[in-house]
C-alpha cells in the first residue's frame, strides 16, 4: 500500500521539534539612562506606585482589571443559570411525585 504524501514515516518523525519563526516584538519605547535630560520623561513611563494607605483586603477586593470584571460577569450569569436550572429540576421532581401518587404508581 502506497503512503500518502506528507504523512510521517513513524511516531518520532511526527513529534519532531520544528522551530517556528519568532514573531516581531512590539516596538518598546526606549527609556533613556538615568542622568540624561530625558530622565524626567522616563519616570513618567513608569506605572503608578501603590501607596500603603489602603488595607490589603480592601485594596485586593476593589482593584479588578477590565478582564477580571468581564470574567466575573460571566461567572455571575453562569450562577444565575445554574440556580434557574436547579429550580426547574426541583419543580419537575415535585410535579412527577404528584403525578405518580395520583396514578397510584407509588407503593
């Protein structure tokens, strides 16, 4: 039986490492060295520093990123759906219990 083109001869050949071409990195803004006239602008590139005034638990609970808020929205929706499905299943269980008792199928 003839082998199809592109099919590896053995398992090891299928699993061989093929390096991928690296993607070009995003152009980072160059930060001038300390002591140059542009050093003041370089400090403006640094992210804002946290202050110790906020308590750890309160700060952690109130500082959600946009992605975390979006994920939390889905969790909230999923929990609501689970609650609705649980209520529907409980109602069906109670209704079937009444039907089985009414038909005399329960001993």
